[in-house]
C-alpha cells in the first residue's frame, strides 16, 4: 500500500478498462436492438456511454484513480440494478406479466 492508495497491478487495471469499454459497447448495441415496448433496454444507452467513459478513464489515468475505482464500480453496478428494478415496475404498468 502506498499511503491511502490500494495497489492494483497495472495489467489488472488495463484488463478492467478493456472490460468496461467492451461492456459499454454491448449495452449500446442492446439498446439499438428491437424491443416490443422499448422498456427493457431504455436506459442502456446512458449506461453504455457511462461504461465506455469510465473504461477510457481507467485506461488513460491509470495511476491517479486507483483508490476511487472500487467505489466507482460499486456505484455503477448499483445504478444498473436500480434501473432494472425501475424497468420492471414500468413493464408491470404495461401489463407484462413476466416482469413482475
């Protein structure tokens, strides 16, 4: 450990950055796919862009963000889950029984 920073090997940081960018691209592709009610993937564009930006930040500013990366990823996962719950509630309003 160096001060308040947790040591994460550089290779692992690049790996995480590439995964974030790839997952962001997948989210955008899913958003552009056809959907019956346009409910299931309505927030995937914003999440995909956020993931790509976060992945580029991880790849570019490797040394400066090591201490914040863990918290940022936790918040991103929480945001994605909250949006899925909101999609489920919206689908229930439309009468889709499988989303309850």
